[in-house]
C-alpha cells in the first residue's frame, strides 16, 4: 500500500517561498508518477505539478516559472519548491500517486500579507 505524507505548508507573505515535501512509503518514487494537487475553498481540486518515472515534469500554467517539482529517489521524497507566491496560491496542497489510488492528507498553504 502506497502512503504519502505531506509537510512544509504554512503562512507566507506574497512574494515569499515555501518548500513542500511528500514522503512516500510502500513504493519507490522513481517508478511512479507523483503529482501535487491543490484545492482552494469553493474550488475544484487542480493538478499543480507532476513528475513521471522518467523524470519529466508538467505544470499548471499559472505556476510555471515559479514552482518546481523534484524527486529524491534515495530519500523517496517528492518536493514542490514554490517561489514568488501569490494570494491565489492559497489552498490545501496534496501529493498523490494517482495510479496507485493514494493521496496524502494535505498541507495548508496560506499566502497573505
């Protein structure tokens, strides 16, 4: 069973940075596509970024150039580096291994002056 645990969320001012971590157990990240999703109040969950088993990455248009997804195959962790944060980035962020049907519990990111 694949389990994912997120951490690293918090409150940050506009223009600030956060790094989210997703610790994966029960699977090796290099063999899975891992995605970071987010859901803001009253909005649908959306895919923010994903990294495939080959290392290729995709991003939501609104975060391109600001967010970077990366994986550490030794630590079995997937990161989401978020820079130049905006109030509209406020949401609960989840990591997931969709093909395994596994989701983390989420971590809150709030961007507010």
